[in-house]
C-alpha cells in the first residue's frame, strides 16, 4: 500500500479587506483554529480614506490545505479579494529589519564594513553601538543578522514580509 504525502510549500497571500475592527483577529483566528501557522503577517491601510487594508500573510501548507485556507479567507465578509502571489506568478517580496549592534574597536569597524556590503544604513549611533536599517529578501536579512551575531548583535526588530505582484495588474 502506497500512501501519498504532500509536502508543505511556502505561500505568500495578499488579502484585501475592509479596514474594520476585528478583521485581523478573525483572520488570525481562522488560521489558529485550524492549526495553520502564520510565518509572517503585515497589515497596512492602502486607500487614501483608510477604508481598505492589505494584509500580507506568509504560511506553509500542502496544496489541498492551501486551497482550504484560500476558500475560508474568501468567505469572510469584509474580505474583498484573496490572491496567492506564489501561484499567481512572479512577485516581489521585501522585509525591513532594525539591527542593534554594540562594540568597540575592530568589532565596530567590522560591523560598519558588513553593513556597507549588505547596503545597511545607520539610523542611530552612539560611541558604543549602532542601529542599522536593512531591507531585502528574507535570506538577505537572515544572513545579515547571523553575521552581526559575530560582531556584537544586541537586538533585532523585523517588519515581516510585504509583497506585490510584478507587472501592471493588481493581485
């Protein structure tokens, strides 16, 4: 007897919703109640009148579970549109991180050199520490944080993934 197992794949979802109280809790609750994990979640108003928001969710699921998630999200009343950017075509993903590093002497010089290589920008500095702003893909941020661990990493704050489809059409 052969049992087919489907592996979980990473998906980035763009969910366009009415900006109303409780919608984020309802969406997060949908994931939690069914045991789905949210790897990244970002929310922002996208219209001038602040009536509509875009929620970007990164999750991992097998294709059948992903279909379920999409269908359940689509059924929520204030949801206008749900797009799986991963299957819809090419898209751009970015994340921002603030990375605090403390050190003196050679460690300080090395932190500045690494930040330059990763196009990190100093947004705060004291005589004993820096806060760098780094943007890019998840792998770039992960590697930058890992390298800063060797020269005095103190703290990291990350925004989570934001994503948008390539081309002229909206997702």
